[in-house]
């Protein structure tokens, strides 16, 4: 790393200590909203969460770029993408795999149809689901769309339907939100 960058990162006048503390400046309501955002950030990749948290603490995009080894425009893109992903993730209700399988199993008797609905929720990736169940991505998409139409008519499963509908409408935005192993290797590449 550049010596001047290291010196500027750790100098008193340009360090984090000279920045205003977000705890001191936020009123109670804003602080609770900020804490909610921090809790929800565990749903996105660790890299995106770190970038958002540091940016919320007042670190500029250009400095974030230097810290993470990206350009400022790339940091800007990542911030926007992560923010949109977070907004969407907050709207999607939390279900675990067991609960989804149990509740959707009352409707979907075909094992592949059931797995498509559960895995799309868990992975937000048609290609990942296709690999998991041994089908083409097109068949996965077809099964998912067919499953959504079935769920739309079942009032007791409206919470799952709403979440799956949001996932389906934002599948490219949400893709990657659950890729922890892949994100760990990406972060390792950035750090090393």
C-alpha cells in the first residue's frame, strides 16, 4: 500500500477520530432507524455491508475506494446497488428453509416444484437453483412463475407469496445476497 495513503489514514487530522460520531448527532428515532439498518445489513454481502457502514459514518467514496482497492465510481455503484438490495431485503419477510418447505409442501406435491420455490427464496438465483435440482434455468423460471400463480390464490400463504413475488421481481438485484462463501474469497482477494 502507498506510504502516503497509510500516513494519511492514520494521521490525527484525517483519521476517524476527527469525524463526527453518528451516535452524537442522531436523535433517538434516527438512531433506532440506523440500528435497524445495521441489523438488516447482515442480509447482504459483508463487503457491501462494510462499504455502507463506513459511508454512513462519513467516509468519502474516494477514500473507500482506496481502502477496498476500487475506483470511486465503482464504490458509488456498489453503494447504490447495496442500498437498493437492502431496501428490498427489508421488505422480504424472513423464513427459514424448514418453515418454507413445511408450509409450501401443503400446496406443492411435486418435489421439484417445491424445491424451486424454496430455493429461489433462499438463493435468489435461477442458475444456482437449476444446478441444485438438475434442471435448466428456463425450466426453473417456468416452475417458479407457475408456482407464484398458484400461491396468489391461497390466502393462508399470502406472506410467502408476497416475499416470493418480491424476490421474483428483483431476482437480478437480490442475486448474490446470500453468497457468503463466494464473498469471503472475494474479500480475501481484496485484502491480500
